[in-house]
């Protein structure tokens, strides 16, 4: 790319990989825009020196997979001349193995927990909620257009992984999880 700006989107339209022009409010744009937002949010986590090396490497791999996934949603023509990298079943299996491994290392969850306790834990929960939104948009898109079901499955499993990862981060950082308390009273001010 010689220039970052093209001026072709100044009237609220953008091009998909196929070359088709669509409104920037198109559901397809919502999906891959939300995946981009998720990717950016996840990027905060490996940037911290407090994030363990193993987790940092996993998150960077996930960021690459999210870039691949975003490209899939940016393409509305399966006959495109570009060979786009895609999500595979092995990507979901990896997330499931990581979920199981980390869950086994954590104390049993006995109540709902609130996002927070540490900035990295909070960002992991933010990433989880953005992932759920991307999944909702992908489901809505799948109700109008044919999309590969593995893409929704990946987002679903990734949000589960991010929940477990938030707990793992709290555990690694020796931060007590904030438990949800029913009918809590506000403190005195």
C-alpha cells in the first residue's frame, strides 16, 4: 500500500475482498469490525510484562487467527482469486485443550465472578464480551448469508477460552476473584 487513505470510503461505502462495495453499516462489516476490535483488545494482554510467556504466545497466535477470520468475513465470494487462510478444526481443538488444561489448574468456580481485580483480568473480560458480540453478529449474518459454521464455532470457543483465561490470569497474578454478591448494599458515602 502506498497510501493509507484512499478516499473511497468517504461516502459511507467500503470494498469487500471480492471488490463488491457495501455500506459501512452492513452486517458483514459489523462482524469483521468487531473481530478487529477484539483483536486490538487482546493485543493489550501480551503487551504487559505481567503476562506469562506461555499465555503471551497463545494470545499472539489467537491474534493471527482472528486476522484470518476477519478476512473470511470480509470476503463475500468463495470464488475469489485470493487464497485466504482460514480457521480449521485444529484451531478449535487447541482452544478446548487450553480451556481444559487451565480449568484443571484453577480452583473450582463456586459463584459468578465480576470482571476486575487487576487490569489484565479486566481486559481479558472485555475481550470476552467483544468476542460474544462478534459471535452474535456472525450468527445474524449466517441467518442472511451462507457462512462457514466453523467461524461461529471458533468465536464461541474463543469466548469460553477468554473466560477461563481471565480466571487463569487472576490466579497467576495472585489476585482474588471478585465474587458476585446477591442483593449487595452500597457502601456508606
